[in-house]
């Protein structure tokens, strides 16, 4: 063992030996140095870009939604509030009180300024404040203080607000009760969105307004790993509900949504993290592991000439420390340059503006850099300590003649006759023997290279599959629909799509039938008029066979109490009559045979309690809703199947004009005497309530829909029983790609012409001088252009991650092949001395690299394919627009790169010989 009694502890000698020992390992150390640098850069870039993207996306979503909360309970109680705070899967809870709308009292033509709201400190700090920017001042504390949005101030005609200025508002505390209030402006903020802005008041003001106590809107946010459906299910089980119709509104948290858009979900993030870290681990460790025999032999020689255990340990550690320090410095510098300078420059100013600016979107995280340095250097340090531990267990002779493969084993020879092989065959046979001498090394290094390649390929699949272009490609080239009335638009209805994510249905709205048809509530009205339809048919370039018309009508519902109870229990209690008439106008959409068949299959596959037969035969109607029923209401919905329902048509245009004249007249007696008859349909049976937001719901596009009104599906046979003409509610047009620009121009001109004409049709609208609601169009090309910066930025970011993973994978393969060959220089000299030619040497070395290549490809086409199929299934379940493509070109590129590296390394080694 080591001679610890030899007085040989001169620091200069140790430094000299360490330097010279490192000099004998220049090539190996250079490879190891590159591995450390690439490892640090890879971890810092991959996780820095991913974390930065997720955090920026999260903030952007919070600002677009107007709140950081992911759920709310309206008409909540203190008991529910306390229970929410006790639930371990609910992160934050707050409460607020909605007072009512505030009207500008300074003008004769009153306009709605904002919603008046009180929020407790938890709601303000945790949910509302993060959604706003440019906040000036603090939340109101005094009774007469108010905090307004800049949008609300502009409505008041205030462009340069000052703290303390007087604000006069008429505050409504219900439908009829209101009071004029004087406030002092204590601050303002900037928000995004088209919905009515909020004006925040103090709790003292709430007390003064004498509102009903104990009724809150409870805001909360669940744990980020929980989905909307899972959270909703758990809350309905855990919370004591006031009534069957008290709803819990839950959405995915902003972070959950951001992670889903990037990788599908947290499960994929965890697996990806483990795969990448394993790849980096083997990238660094393989170099030292392959050359361990030569290290031990050389250090054994130092032991032979009298170096102590402590001295050898110092020499080896000093070499490793030098590599770690230099690698950490260069790796950190490259990471900073790429993440702070290069990527922002490539992304450009517009992408940063869309994501919220430099303060929100940043990719360099010092803590990630620190972790990457510690992780990579930790791998190197642990591996080097393993070498030191082996040396301490060996004698001088054992260490000088150390071969990790032999380990005391005797080599057995089979004694069988070997058939004569060709020169190439013999060299490949020798190559196979060379790599199988170190079976564990061969298997582990092959797996490590495979992990690096698989990470790169999976990243490419995710990058291409999650691209927003796939979502936009599912949109029609042109979506044409009727606008909301001016009254509805003033409430923020019908324009929600402008600030929503593009994966949300653009025709999903909070508005109701009154807000939609306020200016044109007569039976002959059609959102897409027959005249406009005829003009559209004349446009050359529209593919009408692949276009879709959503047809139906607007009606008033008359339904039995039992039938309407799941939707609105309060409405069913308003009268003693069995049949209840609705207050708003509802939509009936006609389905074709194929759509009914798809619904039928969906109901059968999911074993739902829906009477599809009556729908198909034209004797029933089906209510479609957007996840608006509670579990208790769903039970009532199941019981409501078969209940009677019929429809009343809207007034004729002639009667609607006469009604307006009577309302505007001063003769109350005449108003009471005059009646306006409505036509009635035959009586249908209710086929049930169906949630269109359920998984795997058939792709049946709708017109304007949401919680505000009932939406019915009916067959062609059934619609014939309603005494009204079929109207075109929405058009989804497909255009010839070569003529798309021409079609777009023509549609724009026709819609402008139509809207100008409708603005002059003021006979029906209850607001004097207001014309009928117009038509709008959403062009796919405009959406593509609008999101081009965002999509391009995402591709650059995820492309950068893919590139660094590709470099790491290639480096790992190059390291394994090159280090393995370089560590056997003496062996090559012996083989050459006994007659091996340069050509044979090249064939043998190429064969060794080829076996690694074939093993990796074998894993890729077996385990890799299985992993790809798993990712495909997972992502398609998590992301509706995910589009999977087999990465054939990427795989061919990887194969070509590996072959090229093998040829280059073989040529380099032989040239050096």
C-alpha cells in the first residue's frame, strides 16, 4: 500500500506533478472541459428558456383574464369561505362584493362607467393587483375613496387624472335602487380586456350603502398541478352548497395553462427534466469513466516512485478543480451571452411587447445557472473521487497494470474453429470484441447517447405539435356572424374574442338574447341576410362544398317547470302555471343528418341519458350548454327528459315597429289595450341537457352561445314544426388559397356596405337613432398575421432548446467514440507492430463507432417509437390542437450526423497515429 512515512509533501512538487500529469491528458481533458461547458450551457438554456417562457405566459394570461384567481363562487357564505381556507389544495382565498354598475351623472345621455366592487386585501393583493399594470396610488381605505381603471376615467372625459379629484357617479344597487355618490380618486390602473372595468371602493363605503350582508363573491386559486375538472369535482364534494343552483366556476390556473401549452402538463415536464439531467450526467461522466483505466495506471506509477496517498489525491483533485473552474467560467459566460444578448436580439422587440415587455420576459435566471454549475461539477467531482477510491484500494503493481475489464477474471477461450472472414468482416469482428470487452460501459454509454437523442427528437415533436398554426388551421378561412346590439357591445358582449386566447371559441359570450337582439328583435331578422348571402355566392374563389352554414332561428321558450328547473330554478318558481315563458330570446340551431349521427355515437359511447331518438325523428329538442349545470342540477336535468317545450316566434317587423311607436306614445291606455300576437310551434319533448365542454364532444360549430341564453339543437324535421323561416346565423367559408386575398377584399367590401345599410335601419331599435346590429368577419389570415410574432418567437425559443439538446447528444456520442479510441493508444501501437495496416485500423475503429450507432438506432426504433406513441397519446389528450408528425427528417438528420462524426473521429485518430 501507500508509503505514508515518506517525507515528500513539497507544494511546488505537487503543483509540478499535477501540471505535468494534466499535460499527459490534454486531449482527454479538452474533451472533459467541453463536456462541462456544454453541460452547464445546456441546463441553463433549457430550463432558463422554459421557466422564463412559462412565467411570462402566466403573467400574460393573468392580465388577459383580468384576475389571477382560477375560480369563484357567487353568492358565497362565510361558512364556504372558512372551508375553502382549510382545503389543502386551495392555495389562496379572498372575497369581494359586487355592488352594481356606476353611471355617469354629468350627461343627459347616461353611459355605464364601471362595475362598483369591494375586494378584501387577499383578493386585491393575490388576484386583482397582479392583473393590472401602471398602478398609481393604493387600494381605497377611506369611505369616499375610489380606485378606477384608466378606461373608466376616459369614459368620464378625464385624460390627466389627479389623486384627490372629485368623481360623481350614480351607483345602482340592483335593477331599480340607485344613489348618487361623490368619490375622491385615490388612484388608477391600466387593465386589458373589453369587459366593463371595475371601480374599487372601501369597506366603510360598503357599510354605508346598506347592502345585504353575508353574500360574497368568493375568489380562490387551486394548486397549479390540479386541473379544472378535478378541482371542481373535489369542491362540490367538500363545500356545503346553499342550493342546487349555486355554481362553482373553475378554470385552469394560469401556470397550469402555460405549462400545458409548452409541454402538455406537469407529468411531461417531470419526465423531460429527468431525461435531460440523465443525459447531461452521462455526457460528463462517460469521458472520465472510459479513461479511468489509464488514469489509475498513471497515478499508480506516481505511487511506485514514492508519492503518498494524500499527494496523489491532491494531484488528481487539483487537475479536476482546474477543469471545473475553467468549465464553469466559460459555461456561465456563454449562457449569459446567449440568454441575455443573443436570444432577445433574435426574438425582436415586437415579441417582447406581446409578452409584456422586458420586465416580464427574461430567460436568464442566476439560480438556474448556479444549480447547473453545481450539478455538472458535482458529477465530475463524484466521478473523480471514485477514481481516487479505486487507487487507495490497489497496490503499486495492481494499479500500474489495472484494466477495469479484467478485474481478476480469467479469459475463457471456446476452442471452436473460426470460419475465415473477409478483411472487412474480420475488422468488424475485432471491433465487436473490443466494445464487448467493456459490456457495462457499452450498454450504459449507448443508453446515455439514446437519452440525448430521444430528448432532442421529443423536443422537436413538441415544438412542431404545439405550434399555434395547427390551431389556426382548424379555423375557417372566413367566419361571418352577426354583431351584438350597441347596448350589448357597451356591456362588453360580442367582443370577448378580441382579447381571448385563440384556442377559445370566438362565439362564446357572456351576453344574453336581449343584448344580442336589442336593436333587431323581430322575426324576419337574419344575422346574414338573404341579400348578403346572394352577393357572397357571386364571389369567385369561395369553395361552397367545404364551407359550413349554421342555420336556425331566434325564439322565445315556453317550457314546463320541471324542464326549466335545471337551468333556472328561480324562473320556475315565478308562476303557478305548469308552463313557464322565458324573459330572453333563445337560439334554435338546425342539425343535418351527419351531425345528429355524430351526437348519437357520442351519447352511446359515453352512455349518457339523452333521448337522441326523439331529436332524430323531429319530435324533440336538445339543450346544449357550456358547463353550466352543477352536479345537483344535472340530476334534475336527467329527470327533465321528456318534459314539454314549445317556442314562440318573435314579433313580425311590422308589429315591432308598431310596438315602438306605442311605447314612445303618451297614451298608457292604448299601450295596455294593444296586443301583439306571436306564432307558436308544435310541442316538443325535451331530449336532455348536454355539456359541449365535455371530453370528445362532437365538432359541431355553433353561433353565439353561452350562459346567457338557452341554445337548442333540432333536426330538419323538427324545425319544420316552428312557424318561422330558417335564417343563416353564422357562415364558415373556405376559400381557394390562390384567390384568398381577392375573396377577403370582396367580403370586406360587402360587409361594409351591409353595415352601412343596417345603421340606417332605425325603425325597430328602442334607442332612437340606433340602427340594426351589423355583421363582422374574422379572417384566418388576419389571425395568422396577428399571431405571427408570437408563433415565430415560440419557434425560436423551443428551437434553441432543441439545438442545445442536439449538440449535447452529438457531443456525448463524439466523446464516447473519441475518448474510447484515444484511451487505447498503446493497444493500437501493439496491433500495428504485429502487422495491422492503416486501412484495417480505420475499418476496426469505424466498426466500433458503428456498433454504438447501431445500438442507439436500435433503441430509438424500439423504445424511442414507444415513447413517441406515448407522447402522442398524452399530448392529444391534454392539448386539443396538438398535431403529431413522425420525426422522419429529424431522425435521418441524426443518423447522418452520427455517421459523419464516426468517420471524422476515425480519420483523426488514424492520422494522429
